[in-house]
C-alpha cells in the first residue's frame, strides 16, 4: 500500500498515545478543532482501544499518527508504517517490552477499521542530539548498546513551548522533569537534548511506578541467578519501583499520596529524592541550570511532589512560591528564584504536528 500525504492541513488526523498504563487519543478536525479521549489505569490495552473506537462515534480520520516509545537506531522523527516498517518495529520489541506491543496493537487495530496511512512518531528521535559523553555506556562498544533516551515527543513539545514562555532563557540550560507512570528527566541546552536519565530501555533512570530505574549491576546478576529470563523481565517491568517500595500497596502516585501507611509515605519520599538527585546531577554536568520544568501526570498535578522535590534546591537558585504551586500556575517560582514552570504534556499535539509535516509516503 502506498500513499501520497499531501496538504494534510486540510485533513482529519487521529493521534494515539498508548502508554504503559493508559491510552490518550485526540481527533484533530481539518479546522483545528480537537477532541480529547483518555483511558487511564488500564489492565488491558485492548479494552481501551475498543472504547476509543466506540467513542469516535463513526468519525473516520484521514490519517492516524501513533506514538512509538522506541524507534531503534533510526533518527527519523516519523515514518509511514508500511509492512517493512511494521516488521522492523516488531523486531525491536525487546527494547521496550512494556510499550511497543501496545503501540503495534494500536496500528493493527486502526488498520482494521481505517484504510488510511498510519504514521509512527518516535520518542527516541528527540535525543539524536545527545553528545557521546551522554550517549555512550561504559561497556565494550562492539556490544552495540547505548543510551537512547525517551519521552522525546513531550520534550519536543516542551521545547516548543519554552520559546514562548521564557524567550532568551529558553535557549539556556533547562532541566525538564517528565514525571508520570514512566518518569525521566532531560537536560536541554539551546532547546536540544544533551543529557537524559533513561538509558538503553525505558526501565532505566529514576524510580517509576513499576520500574526500578538504575540498579547496581550486581543486583541484576544476583536476580539472574534466582529467576529465568521471562520471570526476570516480568520483575523488571512490572514488580519494581513504587509498587515494590510500598510493599505492594500501589504503583500509582495519587493512591500512595492518599494513603496513611508508612510504606506509602516511604515510596513517595524515595521518588522525590530520586528526582531531586537527578536534577542536581544534571545541573552539575551543566555547570548550573537556568530553569526547571515539571510536566506529565505527576509533575503537572501534584503540588506536594513539586514542593518536596524543590524544598532543598535553593543552592541551585530554585525556590517555589507556595500559593502559585498549590494553584498549579504556569510559573510557580518565588520572587528572586530562577524560573520554575509547569507545562502540561501534549504528546498528541506533537504527533499532530509531525503528521502535518509528513509530506509524502513511498512513491
């Protein structure tokens, strides 16, 4: 199947963002009107897609854009998902086993319902600017493993917004904290990614809902003695992180914050400590930072998490305004502080923009 994707500004575009525990979709009409769909805390991605198809109420897009967590070695921001591209993506599922199966399911389900182009938009592409000091892993280079970085569609969106929010300061050194079920931080310099916390897979970096983040390699060697490969993979992607730190109480930050248990409080404090440490590490690498941004579900919606993270960061010139923080204002820094911003995540909007830029498919 081949398509000529010309004049997409006049087309209806459906964007699908299937995360590790949610599906977010938007239907962008030709006139720019936007309908948002959200399906949270999913145990079964299939049910979320089925509900989306019902909620579309017969509206059919001219093109569907999908968020893909991992693009592998390519640096393209977007690609037409023809048979060859779908096969390539199937072959890299092991790089993001928590996400890519759901991403591919979205393509397949949409193909069954819509005879239109399917465009894959890649989270990893934004980090193509990583320098070798950030890209390389301290292992033999012939093994072919490196840091990729993730959440790139939202980091690209944040970078676009920063141009309007901070003007010249936006081109300085800015740490963006993408905090959600999956969490990472990115250091921007001149609006480009120069360092990030996630590594070869989305399991690395800071602690997340069910993922540990970075671990002592010796811990993984010991676990490999106790579990077979399938069991270890399940442990790494589904049973670590906040879920483990709370002794199995929950992987959801809102539930942990609402709990009165000692283990829930410990998990929250541990998460905040990890984020704070990552901010400090990125600031040290950069020789100081000019601004801090919070984004994604936890970053946007939890004043307590933002306050706990920022409380000891005065040495970096960062201090919150309590009232602005409690109201989740766009700017939440105290007078005299470097800028601290809340920028709502909008991966769907970035997917829409990438689809608009995607001028043509295979001849």
